[in-house]
C-alpha cells in the first residue's frame, strides 16, 4: 500500500484521510486494473498522472522520439511510448471549459489573466510599461431584445420587480439570484427565436465590423483620412464572450489606443487621441453597425453599451476600473461557455434532437437548439449553410472564439505555454535529466490513441490529485520529450 500512495516525485500523500470513500473499496478495482503490469509500470503510471496536474480527461498518445546532437548528428537518446504503461503516454487535454476539465480550465484562466494584465500593465512579455498611460477602456457589447425575459437582480445586486405591466405578458415577481426563471421568455410563443439564433451566429461578424467602424469614426472625429489615422494610431483589443442567462452571447473587451511611430510599435499616442475620443467613437460605431441576415433583415448591437475608462494604478476610484480588477473580470469569463443556459458542452447528434427535454435542458434552450437545427438544414436554407448552425446548435448558433486578442495587445497563449515548457526543461537540465534544446534536435512522431482514464485509473488518479499541489502546472507539450526516460532508454 505505501507504494501506491506516493506521488510520482516521491512525496507522500497527505490528505488520504479526508477522502470520503474507504480507500480499500477504491483500490480493489484499481489493483485488479493495474495487476497486469509490473511494479515499474505502476511507478511510471503514477509519475505520468502526477505530471497531468489533475487533468480529468488526458489524451493518450503512442509514438517515439529521437534526440540528436545538432552539431555531430550523434543520437543522444531514444524514447518510445512502448516503455510506458499500456504502451501509451498521457498528456493534458488542455480543454478551456471548466465543465469539461477543471484543472486545464484553471491553467487557461490564469494564462488569460496574465495576457490581459500584461496588455494593461506592460513591463513584461514584450509590452512596454508606458502602455499604462495610453487611453484604455473596458467596453461591454450586448445583444438587442428578442422578446421580454424574466429579469434577475440589477447590476447593484438589488432585486427588482420583473415586468409589472397591465397589457401584454407581465410578471410581478421579484426574482432572486439563482432563480431558474431568469432569462426565460415571458411568452415563448411570441419570442423571436430566429432572430436570436441568427444574432448569435453573426456576433463575430458584428464585432469585426465594429472594429472597422471604430477606426473610421475616430479618424472622422480627428479630421483625418483613414490612411492618415492608420499611420498614427494602432487600436488593440482583447475580448471574451459571455452567455447571458437568456442564451445570447455578449462581449467584454479591453480596447487600448497606441501611437504608431517607426521603430516603436507601442509608442505613446498623440495628445488629441484621448480616452473621451475613444469612448465616444465606441458608442457611435456600436450604434452604426448593421449586418443583413438572409430572409430576416438587419442585425445590430443592443442599445446598451457600457464604456468604462481603466485607470493606471491600484487605487479603486469610483468611476474608474483598476487594471487588476479588469484582468480578473475578463479572465473569469474565459473558461465559461454556453452551459450557463443549460445547453450541452458538446455538439448535438441527430438522434438526440427529440430527447432534449428529457436530457434536462430547459425549454427556452431547447427551442433555441431546435431553431438552430431547423435553420441549419442545408436543403431548406442553403443561404445559411456557411453558418453551420447544426454543428453549433449546442452553442445556440455562436461559432466564434471565446477569447481573442489583436496581435499587438500583449503576448499569446502559445508564448505562455512555451515559457512553461522552457521553465520545466531548464529545471531538468539543471538536474542533469534533459538535453539543452539549443544544441540538440528532437525528431518525433506521435499518434492519438484515445482519451480519458479507465474507471480504475480514474479512481486512483482522483486519489492522487487530492494531494497534488504543483506550483507550475505541466502543459500538454512538456510531457512529450519525456526527458526522464530518455537517459534510461539511451543506456539500453
Ligand atoms: Zn484536462
Ligand atoms: Zn418574471
């Protein structure tokens, strides 16, 4: 038993006493599951699971790699997954969604936080500290109404009376937070489901058009041609999508104004480019954007657009948001998806369409999914085929990215992942366990062999991860060169 209850790095488990299920009950099937393997396999498996940092549905890979001295061509090490338990290497799934993999989603949330913050604070990851003095705002873009829905508490958290009306659909309830009626239409029969789904499906286009209009409106306000404006100013964006309770997507975006001078990509903007000019242009651009949807009419942003300047520093001024608060706020949405509306977090299959209610999906969401399915029929609606509404029915029509940044905003997720890989590799080189990437080449061939744990493995992994506390979460790529075994393989 002591061999089982150890981390891959040899540290003892600490909190097995807190685990609610008797360990013996769990380990029975686990041991049966692992009994086919040698003791070395078990140790290696435990090591792999520890490196997954709590990933719930790891990917299984088969393949091999060869590490070569770049100067001499000498083979320094060979690694093959044939040496691993089941002949497979486990790596993190990297899923962004907390509903799918809490551990990988947490890594994603932290990365997004750093990305947003580095675009606001600068001084790190290639963004100069002077960006703190540039005009910056946090703007929220909403969808228009497609019919009245039950309302929850207002922004200040105070409950309000829902829809106290004498004529038409009404509701005199004061809905508290968590009330499942919030976001559901007062009258589903008259609710504009087609408009709602088409709006979600065009939200990405509305955003793109907004960014074009924003530049035009700012140029016009400054009395410049678009070309002159483009030569002097660069607009940077970082945005995340969030689903409102009614199942419509809206965007939160950090918008930053930089100057463009040769040699200094993120220079201070000219004095006339103020936060007021930026805020006014955002409001007028939002109001001007229109997109025509076939057989429906024009789609536009909702009238409600919040634009709040972001203050440099940490003081919490009443009307100004602080940099840290903004980064936390934006990152919070990065790991959420459409599941707040009770939909599925995966694509819907044809045979599931008649059973959506039985699957526990709320009626309003079922109607949205069915509308997307109907509009997604390429035979009846070839004009909407490019929206691929059946593939995105579970997202209620939205097929855009959940978090996007323009190139100049800050660093990228890829760069952050690479920084973690580099950090791990550096640690291992220092311990004499890996090869210096500057003087070696790795030739690798990997194949996808499946995803997830066996039931026995999953019980044991849950036990291990209850005590895992890794300050640097491993990434999907850093497990690949498997430097720990390279030496032993090479020695064979
Ligand atoms: Zn994962
Ligand atoms: Zn109501």
